[in-house]
C-alpha cells in the first residue's frame, strides 16, 4: 500500500453523516471493501487504484468514516 486517506463527512451536514455512516456500517457488516479508481485533480494524468475500507467507531457520537488505501503501480 502506498498512501492512506480518510473520508469524513462534512461537519454539520446530517445527510452526509448518515450516508457515510450507513455505507461504512453496511460494508463492515457484510465484511466487504470497495475497489477504487481515483484521479485526485482535474487534468492529472496519474490514476490511482485503491481499496475503500470502513472505519467504525465503537464510541457513541463519533462519526464513522472510510479509509482509502492506494496501491503502488
């Protein structure tokens, strides 16, 4: 793996928090990951491949997030 990035919903946006949390929890419950193809900036030629994994918090009132692990190419 090359780099790890965390996707966190926009603070105060309850719809974004619910969406990211629902996706992360569903992925965790089903023991699944997602394969990603990312271009970080418009016009950038390099494409990164990666894996999206859930980050579930056991603490109350802590937002669930997603980690992106990019692969070496």
